[in-house]
């Protein structure tokens, strides 16, 4: 995969300005909408079971995120997911906190069973728990693990039949066969809540414009990670508040120059 293809895919997002239907959590709603707007996508949050089938049908991608789940929202996610599936709209899933409580684990497994997911994105513990492996998770944050993340991602991709993205210090993308490791990003991302959730929605924006889901996911991760690096270089020392604002600025600006300079992908 070439850097030029990644830049082209990012440019396509900005040209198409895809509508991204998010059913997400109450912590990250505003940040997600602003991040998608900055990038060049068009966010909508719609949750009512009476309208989600219609909204998902007209979207470029549907993003499901169980960060603050409840029964009403889960019902809406299943309706939206099925509508997206029937209409060829890619569904991106963030199983926030899978493994932390039985309810989250069971709900995540129910969603991947009942909805055809195109790309699932989470930390290692979340992905492990979705496929029935027991990794420790505290709340919604992964603990430092020393497991083999590439092997885990491949196993999950094969078991779920989706593209899998596991993020952390390094990000892994695989369809179970072809695997990429992305070395972009910055530790200060862990000090701003919702940077994982926004990333999942950003992956949705790329999947809305690029049918090759590996290219879509890698392009999203590189663009996002490079924007974070540039923002951290400019404002990181001031702290997470200044970084969060600058990160939105850089999501709007990141392009050929920055991605050529900092983009770091490795095929495994
Ligand atoms: P967690 O709850 O475990 O923090 P998350 O859902 O917030 O998970 P992350 O794994 O934190 O998701 O990923 C969000 C973004 O932060 C990704 O772009 C990832 O590459 C980046 N990231 C996370 N940790 C680091 C790190 N130590 N160094 C560089 N980038 C990181
Ligand atoms: N609690 C429930 S959802 C959520 C918190 C803190 C946000 C998690 O966001 P991210 O992107 O996984 O850090
Ligand atoms: Mg994080
Ligand atoms: Mg998360």
C-alpha cells in the first residue's frame, strides 16, 4: 500500500463529504460530530427506533458504538444495522468496554451475530472479549497486555468475517489474510476521552468512500495518527485541552505534505 493511495483516499472523503450515521455514546457525541466535520465528512446522530432504518439507508456508513449502552439504544442499533446491511451501507462497530461487564460482552457478541459488520475497531481487550478470549479490561480502557496482538487480530478477523482494527501504541489492521501495522499516533491521545470512538467514526467516513476496506482502514489510521502527531508537536506541551483543539484543526488540514513526511505503515 502506497502513501499516495492513502492521500487519495483522504481527498476522496473531502470531495464526497459522506453522511455518517452514528449511534454512539453520550461522552463522545459532540467531539465525534466535530471531528467528522473537521475531516470533511457529514455527521448525523440519530437514535429513535422509528427513524434509524431510514437514516442508515441514506448514509455512506453506519457507526455503532456501545459506550453508554441501554436496551432502547441496542434495539435501535439492531434495526439500523439490518437496514444498512439490506442497503449495502458499510457498518463499523466499536465494542466499547466489551469484557468489562457481562452486559457489554453479551451485547457486543449479539451485535456481531445479528448485523453484518464491515470493520470492527477496539483496543486489544475489547476485540479479545468479543471473540471469547479473556483479556483484562478496566472500565473502557485496555490494560497493558503482552499478548500477540497481530495473532489476536487475525483470529478475530477469521472468526468474525470482518476487517479488524486493534489500536494502541501501534495499530493493527487485518482481514485475516493481509495485515498492516501502523506506527502513527501519539501517547497524548490517551489523555483525551473519545479519541478511540472518533477514530471509529473516521474509519466509517473512509469506508463510505472506499470499497477496499483494508485501504479504507489503513488510510483512516494513518491520516488520524499523523494529524495527532502534528497537533502534539504544536500544542502537546500545553496539555490535553490545547491538544484536543489543535487535533481538530489538524484533522481539517492534514494532507500530502504531512502524510508523506510522517506516515508509517508496515506490511506483515
Ligand atoms: P483505550 O480505551 O484502550 O484507550 P480507545 O478506544 O481509546 O482504547 P485507542 O487504542 O486509545 O482507542 O486508540 C485511539 C487512538 O490513539 C489511535 O489512533 C491509537 O493509535 C492512538 N494511541 C493510543 N495509545 C497510543 C500510544 N501509546 N502511542 C501512540 N498512539 C496511541
Ligand atoms: N465511558 C463510557 S464511553 C466512554 C467513557 C469514558 C468514552 C470512551 O471513549 P474512548 O474513545 O474509548 O476513549
Ligand atoms: Mg484511548
Ligand atoms: Mg474505545
